[in-house]
């Protein structure tokens, strides 16, 4: 494995652990600083603010990495994140926490730079596999982060912020001393107007070959929001699961997902091609959703974990297809746009799925899963229409 790829994967794992550390202690921390305020509204606002900052700044960081190189942008964002989490650990007032949360969202937009780095150093035939490694590292981080954060929060409510600062400092050191540059920056001058994030999105949507793939990327990430939004509610209502059982079901989901991303994504894409990998993933995902909609026993949630994990092999394949549509000088900009699409899905997906679930839970709680299947099937014609470029051609 190339040294640069290993450093990026370790950095992404530590970064996702640092992000997950904060989730278990946020409600109590808000109660501590906000006193009589509506905690439910504040908590939702905190999550949305983070996603909004990622949406705005992911294209900006991606473009800056095209201009100045991947390494300098990663270094600045990691240093900023370490300082930000350190300030959050001692912030005495609500407005400081809000500002710190916004800065955390900005610095976490460096995922666009990390994915662009992987695209730089990976030949087309291995990109799907390496994007699978990236997703697996995210999964591992989000499994470990909330557990560690919950344990630390028992001793001091702000201690997870300190550990998140340490993780980002370690990331900074790795990038500074070990990470080689994957693509030197351009020396020509650029206008500030080029950093407009909406200009990048307009650029992506104006490319005929890129438009349907970006639409699929947004749709698949939007569909992925159904799990985080309704899994806990569905398990409580349908199977009367306790918090422990819900946690175990989520952990099994995460473990199988990480394993599938690390070990199956590459072989499936190499054996069948990215387009068929998309179809295979969608087939597993829709089958699992249909079974879950009609499930009558709680053990089925655990039995379906491998099936849902196999459904995830399509996302890295789609990301690999997207990277083949633009030149090397636009990879950072493209990954910034894709990260923005993920943020849009994170903002509106939970609103959509919670509305569907709460409006149908008293009649049939499985409705939300069948709605998910219906949306997937609407994507099928777009997937079938994809024309994969020949290996010898380089898109403009």
C-alpha cells in the first residue's frame, strides 16, 4: 500500500473518531450552557450547522487544493480543527460553542481534499477499492468514536473535545512529517470569485456526462439517511428494543459495513465493473429494505446486517465513475462538489424520512422502507443509461 494512501486512511479514521466522540455529550453540554433554552431545537441546529458549513466549504477547500496542492490545505484544516476542539473544551458560553461548531464543520470539509488525494495517487482500476477503504475507515471511526466519547463523558463532559484535539494534532503531525504531496499546486493567479462554492456546483451540473452521475450520488446519499433517521425509532416501535439492543444492532451494522467496504468493494468493481457494481449494491439494498419492512422478529435486524453491508458496494464504484469524467486538474473541485452533495443529503434527508415515518407509524411502520425502495427503483433507468468511457480516452 502506498505510504500516502496509508497516511490518508489513518488520518480519516482518527478524524471520524474525533467527530464521533462529541455526539454522546452534546445534549448534556447544551443543557449546561443554554440553561432554559429548548435543547431539542439547539441540538438539531448544531447538527444542521455542521452539515451546512461542510456544504459551503467543501468545494472551496477542494478548489484550493487544486490551486495550491493537497498537502498545504490538509495541514491548515487539521491545525484549525485541533485548535478549535481545544477552544470548545473550555468555551463557557453558548455562542462560543455555536461558533466552534461552525468552524468544526469548515475544517471537516477537508474530506474533499482527502478523496482528491486518493484519486491523484490511484489508477482508475483501483479507485473503487481505495474509496472503499476510505469508507471503511469512516465506519470504524464512527463505531469507536461514540463509545469512547460516552465513556469519557462520564468523568468530565468536555473531555471528548480534548481527545478530539489530540487526534487532529496527530493527524497534523502525520501530514507534516510523512505525507508526500500528490499534486503540486498551479502557479498561475486566480480570482477570488473562483472560490464561490455555488460556482463549482454549477460547473459540475453543466457537464453533460457528469450531471446524471452527480444526481445519482445525491440520491444515494439521500437514501442513506433513512438508517440514521429511522433505525432507532423503528426498532423501538416494531420490536420493543432496549437501548442496549439498539446499540448492538447499530454496531453489527457498522462492523459488517466496514468489512464490506474494505474487502468486497474492490473485487466486486474489478470483477463486474463500476456500473454493474452499482446494480449489485442496489439489488442487495432494496432486498434488505423489503425484508425489513415486513419483519416480525427482532433478530432479523441482525441477520440483515450483511445484506445492508453488501448494498454499500455501489457508492465507491459510483465515486470511481465520477472521477473518470474530469481531468486531474479538477479532481479537488469535483470531490468538493460531491462532499457538498453529501451535506445537502444530511440536511434534508432526516427531515424527509422523519416526516414519512411519523405520518405512517400508526398505520404501518414499514412504509418508510418501501418508500426507500421506490426511490431506488426510480434511479434504475439512470444507472442503466450510464456509458462508461473507454480506458484510453481522457475526458476534457
